[in-house]
C-alpha cells in the first residue's frame, strides 16, 4: 500500500537522523519539566482542566449560533468576514483581498491553519512575497521545510544548524551560533519588512462571539507587528476556534500557555476588535477574517469524534508522546503531527490518504493525561484504527473508512475467533503448535519488523498443569 510504504520511509529517515533525535529529546524534556513546574497542585490543575473542557465543549455544542453571532459583532465592529469551505477557497479569498488592495509584500505571523491551506505556496505562485515573521517559522521558511511542531516549528534544529542557515542566506550579518545574537539578527532582518509590508496575515487563538474580538497569543511581538503595522490585516482561523464570552478566554489562556511552553503567561496577548478609527494613530485601515471549515463540520456531526475539535493547539500531547520524541514531526507527513495529528488528520483528509498514521501510537495514554481540555485521544485513535479496517460500517462520517482492510488479515482474525470460541478446536491447535514449534517462521508480517517472532512453548499450560496434579473440572 502506497501510503504505508511512504510512511515507513519517513520513519526510517527520522530514525537515521541522530542529531534531530537528540534535539527532540532535549527540547521535549525541557517542555515537560516546564509544564510540570507550572502545575504543582494537581487538584487545581484538574479543576482548571474541567473548566477548560466545559468551555470548549459548550462552544462546540452552540457553534452554528456562536459563529453567526461572531459574524454580526465583527461586522458591526468594522471587520469583514469571509467563509471558506475548503483550503482552495480560503487561499483564493485571501489572494483576492490582497490583489484588491494592491498588496505585493506580506508579513505573516504564525498560523497553523495557513499551513493547512498551504497559503504561502499559493501566494508565492501568484507573485506575492510572503515573509514569515515568527522566528521559528522564518527558520523553516529559509530551510524550505514544513513545521515539525505546532507550537515550536523549528524545534528539530539546534543553534548550529540555525547559524548555518543564517550564514547561507544573510552572510552580511556574519556567522554566530549565539542564540541571543541569532535572535537579534532575525530582528534586524524583519524590522524593515514590518515597516514596508503592504499587508499582514495572522492566525487566531480564540474568536469571541460576544464582543467580536480576535485573540492572538505570542511571545515575540511579531504577531502584534503583523496585525498593526501594515495597512491591511487578514486573519485566518478554523471555525472551531469560536468561544461564547470574553470571560471564557482567561481560563483557556492560562492552561494553554502553561501546557504549551511551561510559561505562566505569554509575553503578548493581542485582542483585535476593529480596524483603525479616525482618531487613532496606528493600526490597519482594514481587517478581514477568513473562517475555514475544511472538514470540521463533518467531524462535528459525530458525537464521539467531535471531541477532536476541542483542541486549543497547545502541543502538550505532542511534547509527552514517546513516539513523537523518536520520530519528530516530519515523519508523520501531515500538517498536524503527534497524537492530535493522528486523531485529526485522518478525519480531515481521509483514512484512505493518511490512515496509516493511526499505527504511530503506543496507546500509552500520556497524551490524554496531559491534554488541557481532556480530549480522550487514545480512545479517538483506537476508534480511527477500527474505522480503517471496518468496511461494513455505514453510519460513519470518516472518509475512506475500511480502506486499510486486508482480506488476509480479516481471515486471520476470523480463524482466531473460531479457535477461542471452540475449546476442542483450541486444544487441538495448541497441541500441534507446541509440537511443531520449530517450524515457527522468523517473520510474521509488520509485527516482526522491529520485534522477534513469538515462539510457542514446548508444552501448553493445560499439560503442565496436569503434570502437577491439576485436573479439569
């Protein structure tokens, strides 16, 4: 199967990159320790998780009404709202806005939804210059790589690799591998772009229906400059990011920042409710919001899979995932990696396209234990594994369900069922299996790719028990 082979190739490449694996191990350990330090009282943590879950769950249950209210409030505030059914439509809307404004250069704040739509590539093909202003995003833009993490996109690179990139693209700044100097160099590069860019593009962390407010969380100030310095600001976000009230934001913000980077609060929290007014000295002259569906409404139909949309993109599940630590984000081959990617991407794109992702999980449960909004990720991943091989189910909204079903595997499990439901047949099988144990093949499909083949014991347990004097009742 093509997707399986491609996935295995990416896994092999990731496992062969010892430097990247060391980078991930070091970074993930720091993030986990930082989160643990922010939640010394488990009772308070669980209460905050319950509150955050309830806020997100309520918003999803009322999502159609809240989105309509959000549009009314934003429009009343002077922000223009656009609806996009899929990635192509979202990109075209943004391009037309930029074209209508005569924009040629764009500074862009960090946005995973724009990664989802491949906006940079779309605009670049149409002659627009797009510069990522987030330091991590700028690094991977230079490297021509996708993000490897939803919060820290360049987490797979160490300072020496970043220094080499800066030396290659900006030799005039001189070589340095000092982190502070590299950050200063990036500021020098980006400062002029902020001052001269025609438009700024950003993501949205929370969209408040009550007030028509777009909330952005960041640490570098680049988001604030992207949304304030250019004369045109375009925000793009998924429809699930809406919340009901402004009072819903503080609990979500608190648990987001502590879960994501181990910070008590981020450096900047931006609230955008309108474009520049006549008596104001700065801010964009026009603000647009693009609300993207891209499969989210389909996910929302299923009462169990709906939980996926509670995600606030903190990355805690990724930071604590033992599989991600070994592979890194690029091995997944999707926009969203780690446990949340395994749960989201097969629903968003289709099991027939990326269903193999569900095998990149040990079901250890760490992701579910740390999720700030209590998404039952192991349960959802297990459900999608079943969807991948269940070709008979008709009441599902998941695209490509049953596409990974193999007839030989299905027959094998049917035989296993027959053995374990017929005692006489089971005893006969174990008798032959123990006597012919020397014929056990060394390879048993994918299971033995990284494991030794299991070999039957010399005698079944029933015979050993009889030798000790135990008898069947």
